[in-house]
C-alpha cells in the first residue's frame, strides 16, 4: 500500500488510502502519534469500504504546520485533504484522543456528508478542567500534564539521542501493543518518535487545547450532525490502577471521575449518541482493543448503507495515483 502526499492549506500532508466504495472512513490519530498505528484497523475496514488515514502537519512524513494549532485550523487541514482525495460521497469519521476533538470539529465542517462518528477517549474542549480542579500535585503525578513529557521528547530527538533509548522505547507503549503490526507500520511509528518536529507539533496542539480552546470554538464551526455517534471510553479500573502507582487510590479515582465525566459527556453531541466502555483497555483503545473498534465502525457503516457487496469475503486494497499537486512517497 502506497503513501501519498498532498498540499492542503499550505501544508504537505501524507495520507494512505485503502479499499474502495463511495463511503469513506476518515481516521484521525491522537496527540503525537503516527497514523501508522491505525494501519491494521484500516486494512481490516478496507475489506468493505474506502479508508483514509493521514498524518497531521508535523507528524509522520507530513510537512511542518503553517498555522496555529487551533481546532478550526486543524479541521480545515483535514477538510482540504478530503477535498483533494475524497471530495464526494458519505463519510464515517473516527478520531482518537486529541484526534477525537479534531474529528468533532471536522464533522461540523462536512456535516451534510457525515453518516456516523466514532470517538475513542476523545479530548474535550474543556480539557483544562483537570488542571483547574485537581490539586497541582495530583494533576502532575496523575500524568495528566503532557507538556513535560513532550518537551523531554523534543530535547532527546533534537539531540539525536533517541536511538540510544530504542530498547526501552520498544518495551513500552505504543510498541508493546504493535507487535503484530506490519514492519512498514512499525518503522513509520519509530520514525515519527525520532523526529523533533513531531514533539513540537504535539506540544503546540496540547498547549492550544489546555489554555486556549473552549466549546465556543467548536460551536463557531456549526452544529454537530445528528447522526449515530459512538463514544468508546477506556476501562476506569485500568486507568485508576495505572495512576495508583504514583497516587493514592482515592486521588487516582478523583482524576478518573473528572476525566470520565468529560469523556461520557460527549455522547450528548448527537441525540443518537451512545457510550461504549472498552473493558480491559487503557487509553490506547485502537491498539489494545482493535476488534472492538472495527466492530463499532462497521456498525456505523452498516447503518449508513455502505460497504462492498458480500463485505469481508476477500481483502481489497486500492492504490490511488496521486492527482495533480500530489506526490507519492
């Protein structure tokens, strides 16, 4: 499967297409992550529908961001990509973590085309509530403040020291959940982790979310479509137990209560919204419970009347020739 690049809103964006059909599933990855984490899910879905994964500016092999990392700007980059490679037909939108926030925004920009949305542990526009309501020590020790981790990653990558840490990194998420990913996907994930640009883009996105994003920024893009919405959330026990290695359990439960409320609240974006708990999964639901994600998306596809006849009977992949203004990698 080939990866292509297109210039959208002044930034070069790498993307990958698989499958065929009028309906397109659009997947937007989480903060700092390479879209290659999603390639196995993309290929599983491509048995029935066309699936698009993409690396936001700053990630993977995409170019540097050319605008502030506001919700509206990132959503318009996704819109520019769609106009270039999938300008027509119905859409199912899928987003994880901060990619869920951008998917929320994109859904408003392409509202007439949207037939369903799946959000996995989606970032809430009021994510800063954790910082405001938790004691500073609890907020810091819970791992909720990502800025220190991103700045450290940027420094290590900028000094070209990531290779020295490779044995440790390969023994930690996301790689511990990617052992069955194809080699090309694992290489793409590693390249992303080695690039200082990825940490810089992630830090800009994170700071925009934490300090300058509000619900009104989404509302300014229009209403969320009244379509089937599935909000897949992590298992509270898994995250509470993980945080308990650095916090007393009652404080970990306090963090989880606020985070869980922010996650579940987003099912109310649509009157057809529903919350699904990924039992046994932490935050990386797409890596820990990929079958659950595939099933949730296929449910939306069936509801939209999409998919290949006799879906799933044989794998189908299509390599798109780059249109004018696109280049193959």
